[in-house]
C-alpha cells in the first residue's frame, strides 16, 4: 500500500464553521433595531432622531468586534446565538430610549444601559478569549458553591427596595443584583456535583404508582436546596430568585438521572414551600393578591398588573406603533424593567410580542442543542443548566407580566433595564458558545500510517 494513498478522515469531513452565516444574520440584527430607533423618532417628533448615526455605528461596532472574536477564538460555535443576543439587546436599548421620552417615567436610563451592555460584551469577549476549555470550570465545583451562596446572602445586609432585598449597593457603581450572576455560578456547581453523583441519585428503592421513589439518603441534596431557596424567599422576599434557584436544580437533576420522580418531588416541594411562605410573608401575599385581583382599586388607582393588561389590550394584534403607546400610565420605572413587555405588547402588538418570545425560544433551543452535541458529561449538564436558567427567567418574567403567574420582580434578559442582568446574560451566552465550539469542532485527523507500519501490523 502506498503511503500517498488518499484517505478520508474525521477532520476532512468536519462540520463547517458557519461564521459567514453568523455575519449575515448580524447585519439584520443591527439593522432591525436601527430602523426601530428611527421609527420611534418619527412617531414622537416627526423627524429622524439626531443620535441614530451614533447608535447604529455603536451597535454595529459591538456586533463586528464580537463576530471577529468568535471567528478567531470559537470558529465552530453556534451561528445563531450571537445574532439573537445582539438583536434582543439592540431592541431593548430602543425600547428603553423610547420610554426615556416620557418625563413621568423618571430620568433617562438608555445611556447607562448602553454602558452596561458594552461591559457585558467585554465580559463575553473575555470568556471566549481566556476560557479555552469549558471543562476547566469543573475544577471549581465547590468553590463556585461558596461564591454562589455569598452572592445570594449578600443582599440581606442591604436595605430592601419595593419590599424585596435583591440588590447590593457598591459606591461608585450603584446597585447590582447578585442573583443574576449567582444563576451562572450555581449552574457550574450543579453540573460538577451531579456529574459525580448522578449514578447514586439515579438509584431507586421502590416503585409506587408508576414512579420510582428515590432512597431517603438521596433526598438529602434536594431537601437542602429546597431549604436554601425557602431561606432566600423568607429573608429577602425574592420570589423570582428562589423559583429560579430551585427550578434549575430540579431540571439538572432530572437531566442527570432521567428519573421523573425527581420532577414530581420538586413540584411538590416547591408548591408546599410557596404555600408555607405565603401564609406569613406579607410581600408574597401582596403579590399573590394583586395577581388574583388585578382590577381592585388601590389608593385611587389600579394595580400595575391591570395596567399591563390594558396595555396588551390596547395593542391588539399589530400594536399601536412604536412610540405611540401609553406606557407612561404604569407608575415608576416598572415599564423599563419589570413591565417592559407591556410596552412591547402595546406598541408592536401580539405579533411583535410573539416574535420576541420566539427569539427567546430559539436561543434556548440552540442552548439545548449545544447540550445534546457536547461530548463530555460536564459540558452537557452545564449547557442544560445555563439554558434552563435562561428559560426559567424568561418564563417567570413573561408569565408575571401577562398575568399567568404572580409577578416575581426579575428582569427580562437583554430587553429590560438592568446592568447586572445584561452583563450576566452576555456571560451566559459566552459560556454556551464556548461549549458549542468544543462540541462542533471536528476531531483532529489521525496521522497517516506508512507502509512499514502497516507491514508490522499484519505480520504474524
């Protein structure tokens, strides 16, 4: 056999990088927010906004730099995640700037949001450049647990805002929401822990009504996490983070063990804990009461939930048009944070709101696909955890604003005003892209064998 014989190897049939596809979609991800920005200006003042050139160039520069870094340091990463994140972030800046035009909604927040978005993109780039292999994070399993607990406990020592203690104040930086960063660190801890313990947690002692009941000693971890989530809810009255924290663990536990019984136990424990806390915690009782009675008059007005319902109803199918809604009727800064989806629903209608939710769904789907493609168990669990945390946050925020569940006080990823949220979610997308690049990267081609080596192999 000649050593120059052409052979087909794994490396020669690897998947294409799809970076040109990503670049093409990034163009649209920049153009759509720019046209939305112009539309708002025409609706409010009848002229093109003076800052449209700067906004377009700034967003285009951020998109271009991120694409170049992904092309160089993560060439085989998923081609859809970055354009979707860019589009959502760009639209969020447009809606926040649109709400800044309403003097009754307080000071302008779009410039600060642009600054936080830039910092988020910088962290995203840092992750791709310096995190060469996501499996390095597995070394910090228990350190991440300690860091996550510190982040979750820290707000207890700061004054509450609107009844909830979920912020910490840093001189010179303002307020930060550590729970946004804790969700990523908790996912790293769960992925490392469950990769080691999943076999023990998958064991079952008996079967009851079609469900495999876990052994008593295996219930320990889920009971501890349940207790911690209740403590967060009791001491910080943070319904959203508690739901996210506990739900994330149950989702990852189910994926690691493939036992439906863990989902059942998780739902029972979450329902029991929520009922128990709501029986004596006034802030949670108020949230539930406003959810059940949104049209009840409070101090001469109606609840924010009712105002959001009016906004959705006013928008109808196609919306009132960008810049032509009445979100100023929702008091405080809620339209820029908790209730920004109400502005979306009113001004772009049900069609636009569904398009936004489909973008979130597509981003989550790409994260789950990354988990399926990952070649190592830690990467699979981490991708599922990050995607699950993102999905749970989208669900609890969208569900709270639309009246499906009580409002939790969390922010809509990329869309709502909030520096901690946008930075943490850019970091989340960066880690997912790193896992995706590792999963989709073609395996190196084996070295070709010489005639002498082949002769030695076949010689008896």
